[in-house]
């Protein structure tokens, strides 16, 4: 091996040192497999073997480059020669074959092929398969590796080029396992198990808290608490004067005058609890003419008849009762049904005996039924005598008997103008105790009926209401549109004197400003001695005071008739009215005196509502009967059943407007 040098040929010792790295590299890489024989290529350079130090071994090439660099690039550096040796000039270096970098790991056959000009030596294992088939290495575009000129151009550092290796594809094991199990997951963790529990403790028990109490805490709690009574007494003595001073200040304050604590939940809605009916009466097109609650407030009774039959009616009617507290309540199957030969126009329960019901018939009779008797419930009746009414009875009212506590008398009014008081007899007969008559000529002159001539027949009475504050004082409504204040203590006889076993008296004391049509209902206030309500065919409600003839105000509630009006038994400023348009109007005068607070639709067919009554025991219940033969029990909201702090003062203010 000969290397160029400025000083001549390199001695053999130096050549041996330069070849050591090459031998070490060959021993490290191992003996390669022999490549197949390839056809020889004519040598492009001078004959003779020549080793190249510019191969692919990076360490050998780097050593050669550093040696050349240290001598300015003209040749390799000078080397010390052994004693007596002379340096001879080295022949010029041979050009390397133009088939790529030399392989130090080529077998002997491959090296021989290179000396002879073979450019298709065996490739490295990582080179493409085309090389294994005998394809030449890729060189620079436009060059011929067999040309000496092009082989010199390919020699040097530029013969190495960067190459991008293809990406490696590693198959995911967890995705294939997930596909095999047909699971859809977004993570590789196992399924999280959850459970619903009412408490967070390990043991299930009924407790107010979710924590687990330790035994130490129980023992600490059961230990007696040590109280420093001496210190407590000293503290109370120090603050006694200050506490008493503040209590006296609060006691003299008027900041909370009239305030009442409401401990119940506020309910703003009005609900229909029950819709009661008797199918057989509805098949006869009978109407509900009256409703009443018994003394316990749990049983409701209704009367069936007709208010539009004209002068005479021979239809059979019914009285039905339902116990709302009964567990198996059937709204269309009454607990008791009483057959009545004539239309029942009104009815009323006894104020203290829950089983007694009094009813007024279209024929003018009065009948009292005992609901505890299933075979024959009729216990008293008036019969057809000279003392009975000659026109239909439109209202009955129970009066307390001053002589007998356990007995009560019964008052009835009819369109014949009579107001009769009945007492019970042992033979099951109601006997006339006293009576009154409304005669046109005895009505005060200022409000005398215009269409009734002086001294003509009596004026029909349609309704009646007693004052709870004045014994013997009551108000009646008449067909002429007037309301009359009457008294049971009146002594003047009614003229002309009607026939009967008992002389009748004239009770009228004061007549009030009339409605535009007949008055159908009156109601005295249970909270004020002078106030009462009236309604009639003009669709108006009048609030009157018994001390003046003009109403305090008139409120138009309906374009049709108003058949009934009733004060609330628990709210001084609340009353209800039944309209011919099929609505039940609830009014709270504390909110408005111009319009209803709530209007309840009784039925979808606009059937008139003829009667209604509050429950004095269960104050949230209101019953209303209509022309369709149904009775609806409404549950009122707390706004209509709980009295406000200054409601009585507001009612007094309304009544005091009579002084203006």
C-alpha cells in the first residue's frame, strides 16, 4: 500500500500502523457471506491492487481527513522513519471505482471484483432488493460510474446522501381486544362501578344525619355536663337591669300592633275536590235548588227540583246526602236518597242535630227528615192546611227555641208574602206558632212599590237572613226589588187580616234602595251588626247598612242573574256570589271593591249556579249547586280563609261611610 507524501514513499512499518484500524473493523463486523459471482467489468484505472482509505468506515475516513488537514491538504503528514531507512516517493493515488463508497466488510471475491472493475458487488443488508438482483447503486444524476472522470467526481464526502426510512407500523393490542369484546371505551381503564344510596355511611340505618357515630362520642355525650352555677349567677346579676330595660322598651313599643303570625303554608289556588251528582235526577233534568252542610261539617245535602216550572209542578224530586269523610265515597252514588212527591225548593240542616234536614216544597209544605231513619225518614210535616203557604217556599231557617234548649223552631218564607214560624208537635206535625206578612200598604211610603196599588195583595218574599248581633232582627228580599229590615217583636197586625189559626203581623221597619229586578238572596254579616248583602236579577251585589237606605256600594258581577250571595264565616271582607253565567265569584273587599278576586267556572255549559254555602266547620270548603244537577265542593286557598291583621278595622271603615 502506498500513500502520497511530500517526503517520498512510506516505509512498511508506517503502512502497518495505518492498516490496524482497518483490520480491527473487519474483525468486529465478522466474516460476511460470500456474494454470488458477478460478471467482470473492465478496469478503469491502472493495473495492480490498491487499498482505499476513503471507504465507508467513518473512523478510518476521519483519521485520513485529519491527517491531510494537518498538512494543509497537500498530502499526509511526515512520519519518523527507522534508522537507515530512506523515504521514497509514493505513486499518485488511484481513483476509486464510481459505484459508491467502499465496503470494508466485502468478502475476498468482492474485493477481487472491484480490482477488476466490477461495480455490482453484494449490497449491505439494509439496501433495496433491486441491488440484490444486480442493479447498480444510485449515483449522481447524469454520471456514468464506469467513466474515470465521473468516478473522480463521485469520490469524496458528497457520495453519502440522506435517505428517509419508511415508518414502522405497530399494531395496537388494546384496540383489537376491545373490538373482539365489542366494547366502546375512550380509555384503557376498567369499568367504574357505581351504586345509589341514600346515605354515605357503610351501614344502612334510619338517622337524621349521614355520619357514623363513634362509641367515644356517645360516651362523651352521656357524661354529665359540668355547669358553673356560680359564674352563671354572677352573669345573670350583671345583665339583669339591662334585660329588664329592653323588655320594658319592647312592651311599650307599637311597632307590631295588629301583627299575627301565620304558621300555615300559603296556598294560592282554589281546587275542586268533589263533583257530586245523582244520575236518576239528572235524567229527569232536575236542578239543584239548595245545598246545606250538617252540624259536623262532614255531610252535605242537596235538594233536587225546578225553579223554572212556572205556576205549578207535579214532578217527583229528591233529597240526597253524601258523607265526604267516608272512605269509599262515590260521587255518583249518594249515601241517602229521599223521594219527595213535589219539587224541593230549599233545605237546611239543623244547627245542632246533624241528622235533621228541613225542606220547603213547591206545594207550600214544610217537611223535616231524619237521615238516621232508613225506612221512613219523615218525622214532621205541615200538611196542607189554612196555615201553610199557598205559594212555593223559597227559604227555610232554623231558630233557637228560648223555652227548650234541645228544640228549635222553623221559619219559612214564600212568594205569598208570608213569614211563618213553626213548632214541632208530638204527632209528627208542624204547628204554626206565629206569623208575619209583607203587605204593600204597610211598606214605608218613601219606598212604596210603584206598580202595586194601595191595599192590594201581599208582596212575594224570596229570601231571608237573620242578624247574629240583634235578636229578632232579620232582612228579607222581595220580588219588587226591595230589601226590608224586619223585626219579630213587631206588634202591628197585617192588613187585611189573612185566614189562619194565628193572626199575622206586619214586621217591616225600613225599606232600602231597590235593585232593578227581584231580589233573590240576602246575607247578614257575621262580623258586623249593621252590614248585609243582597243580589238579584240585575246582576248586581249591594252592600247595605241597616242604618241608611242607600247602599254603600253596588258591584256589577254578571250580565245575567245573580241567584245567591253569602258571607264567609271566617273572613270579614270575603263573600261569594252565584251567577247565571255558570260562575262562582269570590270577592275580597280588602283587595278590590270593583271586581272579583277569583271567578270559578262551575260547568262548561254555562248552566246557572243557583245556590252555594260555606262550611262553618271546615272553613276551606264551599259547596255550589247548578242547573245541570251537579254539586261541586271547592277547596279555598288560605287567602280566603285566614283573617288579616287589620281586616276588622277595614270592615268598620266600610260601615262608617254611612256618616258621609
